[in-house]
C-alpha cells in the first residue's frame, strides 16, 4: 500500500512537471521569482485543464 502511494506520488509529480516548469519560466520572466513548490498548485490545474481539453470526451 505504501509502495503504491509512493509510486502514485512520483507519477503525479512527473506528470505535472512540464506545466509547472513552464509556469516557473513564465513567472520568472514576469518578475515573480517563485519556486517549484510555489507554482505546483497552478501547474496541477493547468495539467488537468490540458488533459480535459485534449481528451475529446465532449464529442
């Protein structure tokens, strides 16, 4: 059980990393120096939005 939760956490962080990293780059260029952990909640929302819009479930 613990091993499964750990694997799920690692997969979750790997799946949200691209969106979070791109948000860090964008917000850094704007002048907001935020860390990975500060932008992670917004990265999760962006990842979910992209996954939902590209799933094609609304057709």
